[in-house]
């Protein structure tokens, strides 16, 4: 039962992790995801791009923001090479990052500290920072970041911290600056738009013809690729789990065979004392049913805890308890134990009583 339980625990873990990832990618994201991401939109042609994109039948929810590249070079006057930075967020200082400026907070984020600047603000440069990044940098409201944009170091005061919901597919950045200084810097724009499947080809063709420099990323194709990768990973994990279950079942079968003589003798004695075949079958069904159910419950508890830890802390995603794979594991455990248990019991009930009693 220990070997079978370990296999079932792995199966629960894999099933819940795969189920939660599929829930994120397959069930939730396609409803929220735009049809396209457009990049490198010239800042002098944004009005023309907006008009063309929204002229496609069914096109809606156009979002467009300025886009620049910059590199964080200092934290409170200390070069990033000498600053103490959490390794989990060191990617933010390893290379250039996308950044933007905005008068209002972006959708898909929540301000958790500080305040957003006024829509008409034109004072000293302020920055809104991702809260997770601020924690890794060890900074707070009022501290300063130095960012190199187009070869010029800009000092910005942290005005607020945001918790970003990246899975919302809204355009968002870990660094958002106040308007004013960056408005006149050379930059392009990013945009997202929702289009029904039937209008995607028309959108791609018309935007490509009118704006040759604009690149389009088809989100549905990307999601299909991610879904395929997840399915392949899940299949491989299930294959390994299946092997573990086979080994556990073989060990359980060996245990059943090892105890076969005792069960035969017990069954014969009970028959002589007046137990019917139905009584014996019911007794053994209860015994193996309790064993199978206990094994399943322990495996479910271990697998649930393991999957919650992986999804929540390693993958940083929302975790939910999925009843279907758990019910499947319970039925599988009961089925294996009952089949193996009844196989030995049925043989025991067919033995001659006199011969076995004389041998006993």
C-alpha cells in the first residue's frame, strides 16, 4: 500500500499542477487575451494606426502606449553592480527593460503603496515601480532609481508601487514614468486589440500594407503553442507516474500473494462456522475498500499540498482544488485494491474445506 500510495500521490500532484496550468492558459487566458500585439508603431502615425485597426469589422478594445528601452543603472545612488539585489529579480538589471510614461494608472495593476501623480503633472521625474521588484531592490516610496534612456542617465523618485496582474494581458510595465521629460524622446508605441477569429487575416493584411515597419504577434497561435508544450509535459509526467503505479501495483500484488494462504485458511474456517459466500465477500470488500480509501485520502493530501506549493510559490500562479482528478485517483485506488483483494478471495472460497483443515 505504501508503494501504491506514493504512485497515487505523484499522480495527484501532476494532475493538479497540469489542471491549474491548463485552467490559466486554456480556460482563462483565451477569454482575456487580445488577438494581436503590435510593436514598433511610429509615434507620428498613431492616429492613423488607431483608425485603421478599429475599421476592421469586430475589432475592439484597442490599447496603445508609448514604448522605450532603458536600463536600471543605480539604486539610491549606488551602482547596481554594488547594490544588494534579490537574485529572483536580478533579471531586471541584467539588460535593457521596456518602459513607458503615462498620466493615469494602467489597467491590470493595483497601487499598493504611495499615490499616482496628477494627470497634468509636469514636475520632477517620478516613477511607478512593480511591488515585487521594489521588494527585491529593498526600496520604498521616496527612494531613487537611475535609469539610462538613450544614453542619458535619468534620476526618478519612486512615487508608488504596483501589484501587476500579468495574466490579464493588459499592456503593463515594471517601470512607468510620469509624463513630461520622456514625451519628446524618440520612441515607438505598443498596441493590443481584440479581433474575432474571422477578422484576423484582414487585420494582419491591412496593417502590414499600411505600416510595413509594424510587427504583429498573433496571440492565439502563441497560446496554442504554450498549450501544446503543457500537454507534452503533462503526458511525459503521466507516463512516469504510470510506471510508478505499475510498480506499486506489482508490490501490492506480491503482498496479496504472500498472504494468500492465511486468507484461504481464514475463509475456510469462517465457511465451516456458517459464513456464506456473500458474508465473506462483503467482509473482504470492506477490508480492501478501507485500505484503498485510506491510501487514496493520504495520497490526495500529500499530492494536494505538493501541487499547491509548486503552483503558488514556484510558478507564482493562482491555485484551485480540482475535484475531477482527485475523484479519479480515489476510484483508481479503490479499484486496484478491490480487484487484487477479490482475486485472492475468490480463489480462497473455491478451496475444499476438509483438506485445508487437516493441513492446518
